[in-house]
C-alpha cells in the first residue's frame, strides 16, 4: 500500500468522479492521495452498461446471485488478485485482495456489502446533480457520449460529464472543449492500457482536470451552448497553457 | 466512561481491526490519508463496521466529509444524540 500525501492538486482531483471505462482516473487520484468513495472507480464499464445501470437504479449491482470472483492470471511482478465479475452488467471490478492470501468467500461477502453502500451513495450523489463525472474511453463515439450525458441528466439535469480520449490533430492534448451537446471533451497525449490504469499520463491528467475545473468554474453549470451550430464552441474551449 | 470516550475507543478499535493492524498508533487528530494502508476500500470497510456497531447509516454527504478519526467520532455522536437509524 502507498502512504498517501495530499498535494495542491488533491482537492481538484477529488472533484471528479470516474465512471470508467477503466481505472485510469482512479490510479491518478490514488497517486495524489485522493481516495473518493466512488462506485465505478475501479471498474471496467461501457456506455451501454452505464446507461442501463443509470436507467434502472443500478438494480442487481449488489445482488449476490449476480456476482462471482475470478482470479487474474499469473504475471511476472504481479500478485494474483480476486476480480469481481458482475453478471448483471457484464463488467469487472478490482477487489485488491490477493488470491493467495484471502479466501474468496470472505471477499465476496465484503464486496456485496461494499457495493450496497457505494450504490446507495452513487444514487444519492447522481440525484443531487452536483458531480462532474469522467468517462475515459478509447472507443466511445460522440453519439455515445451524448447518450451517457442524457442518462446522467435523467437523474439530475445539472450533472456534468467529461469524456477523456486520446488527442488527435483536430483535438490536441491538454485542451478541454465544451461541446454544444453539453459534455466536456478532453484529450490526453496517450491513454493507459486497458488493464493497467497506473500507466496513466499522470501529468497530462492533472493538467486536463485543472483545465476542466477552470472551465466549469468560469461557466457554471450545466454546460449547454445552443447558440452555435458548430460541433464545438471555440469560445468555451480552454487549455492549461492558454 | 463517557459516551465520547467510548466512541473514540471503539472507532480506533474498528480502524485497527479493519486494517488488520492492532498496534497502529491512532489518535483523534489522525487524518485518514496519514494512515499506512488507508484507501477507499479501507474507508468503506470502516464505515460498514461503524454502521453495524452503532445501528445507523451514514448518508452520502457525511461519507465525503470524513477525513479523520475525529470526523468519525463527531458524526457517530451526532447520530447517537439524534437517535437516527
């Protein structure tokens, strides 16, 4: 375990809640001593799964009949870990329990209780509409980002969404754009591998979240700019360097 | 023993138990992030153990505000004084 130390960035990083699709943001938060009680922080997710979960009050997420444990493969330098499989939503979560040290029955009982508590908290938070949710993705389209934001805003119209994807020539790293359809479009030089969020571009994430935080603070919420027909409104774009 | 002392003692005992560290040096002012081995998994375990010990549930906003042993103690005392389930 890592002894955690607060940094000047901790408060800003704590203001964002991960929705997946892997544990990359969670890893960046942990490296800054930020340990929020966020349901999907250590989970693999997809837009389809999240929309389904949001529209159905996350029913079944903590149902023991829908949960089982797998063990990660033996890899050099890595402990084998119990990984929680959610059959209802077809996704996985870290448990951080070593397979050779902790009995699976104990872990499964713990995970059911943990999910019950985190589900309760997630539904409360998403219903209040005060969070900025972050979805990191290599494959989600703009249309899927729209779908995810819509699902979040069906819970509360003031929920915000930052979608983090790999930079491109048209969308450079470090910039965050407020899309006309209401979500924030952030780009990183590179994304971590799907199976190891700790290989994240930590500096890039920190800068991106600072930029998003600045954008949110300066424009209030929710993001909705219907004045322009263009895909992106330059007036609402910003970057750390700007 | 006063209620406060009992709550302080039981909270510290719960944290030690959930972290599997019976000798861990803890005091009222100990911040969660200063504790070796502390993470969100540990935090959830401690919250669940406190809820089971005292028979109430923290609300989501309370969970976000608990950053130290003292925070836990004050919230527990508040619930006990209110008698909230």
